[in-house]
C-alpha cells in the first residue's frame, strides 16, 4: 500500500484518540531505519507514521531538502507497496524559513502531514505563521501540526530551547481556534534529544487539563508529544488516555543504529582490521601479506541488515507501548 493522504491519517488518529492508544512517529533519514520500521509495523499489524525533518531531507538530498524529500517520499511510496498497512509521512519541525519545502510537500503531495514550528516566536507571530501554512495546505488533504510552548533540548542538530515553557491550556484554545490546525504539539515536560525518564518531570495533569479545556471549547485536536525518546513505558501509557495520539521518537533510533553497527564491528574487528604486526596496506589491499579482510563481514549490506533488524525490534516494542499493535485500519 503506498503512503496515504492526510485525510486517511485523520481517521487513523481519530480512531486512536477515541480508543486511548497512539502512534510512535518515527524519524528517518535513510533507508535502513525506514525498512526496519516497515518490517516492525508489518509484524505488529500497526499503521506507521514516519517523519522527515528539514535536516533529514537535506541529508537525503545532498544539501537540497526539496530533492531529498522527493527522493525519500518516492522511496517510501515504492517500498511501501510491498506492505499491507497504512504508511504516513509527516514533515517534522519545519520553520517559516522552510516555506519552499512546505510548498513542495503540499503541491507535489509528498507528505501526509506537516508540522510548522513557530513556537519560538511570540504568540501573535506563531499564530500568523501557522495560519499561513494552514491556509496554504487548505484543500490539499495535508494535515498541519502546530506547536505551542517551548520544548527543551536539541532538535534536528540545533539547540532549540535551553529552557522549557509549558503550554497554557487557555492559550491553546485560542491558538487552535485562530490557526485551524489539525494537531497540537504541547510542551509538558518532555525534552528533545538525550533525556532520561527519571529526570523528566512529565506533567500528566497539564496534558489532561489541556485536553479537557480544548474539548470543552469544541477544539478536539489530537495532541502530540515531542522528545519522547526518554519516556519510560508508564509515563507513555499515562498520556495516551488524555488525547495524545502522536509520540515523536528520533534519538532512540539514532542510538540503536549506532549500537547495532558498533556491536557488529566490535565482534568482527578481526575481519576488518589487520592484526598487530601486519602493515595497514589499504592502497595495495594487503597484497604483500597472507592476511586478508573478510568480505562477508565488511560488505556494508551485512552491517545494514543488523541495523534494520535492531530498529525493527526496537520499534516493535515501542509500538506495543503506544498501543497501535493489531489496530491497522487497512488490513
Ligand atoms: Zn520535536
């Protein structure tokens, strides 16, 4: 099944919200993580929400984010044909300065949803910038996520905010009404980047209050938690009951990627590195010695398979925690 439109994603989030489960929105920048995630969703019969940031789009496009998005979007669409669950692509943390990428994503239907992050601006500017993106996407079927409050930490290789500013429930109502967004990212104690569950003061009461205040005013938008990599399972489960249906994870996969590669190469060090006393003659490809590197260990596809497997196992666990297992609307 190819990746699906925002109107389908709206149904998926709506169903999740009504039933008290959510989705891990998993960041990708290259195919190994993507394939691990697709296999996890297949084994767990879960729909899948993928995310690309501006930085990841630039990375994939060798410096050009629009080409990078086209490449990744087409790659996902082609590979997803082999699977029978819903696959969605969200654009993560796009800024006012990424308007070219936003327009390409909408015009060329390259994504299911877009997050416009103007949370660092004043309330008025946040409303204005977010509204502009909502207006641009109108009628395209692409959902728009806005953010109110500031989430502490490092996002997409930049330090976003050194301090957290929590989302105010009343302000959230005004923000949703004035912008017309489809999803609202809130700041309730999670942090972008490496953070630990034990250090996170997750404000579950605030999530509940935001959710109830919005519902009372007829602004039932699903909530999004960024920086959820460090959340422990019980913290995650708590927020799912209060209207959170998208939990962003990036850092956790990055770490598992590095660990899978490191574990493999440490285990097969002798297949790659010449032993002591043997000259490191890469130019001559070790022709003067009896020792040879082992191709079946240094072929990049070998370590890539390990990475895909590790990402798959990690994601399966996270999908279990989010409750999206066996809930695909498309099988
Ligand atoms: Zn984020």
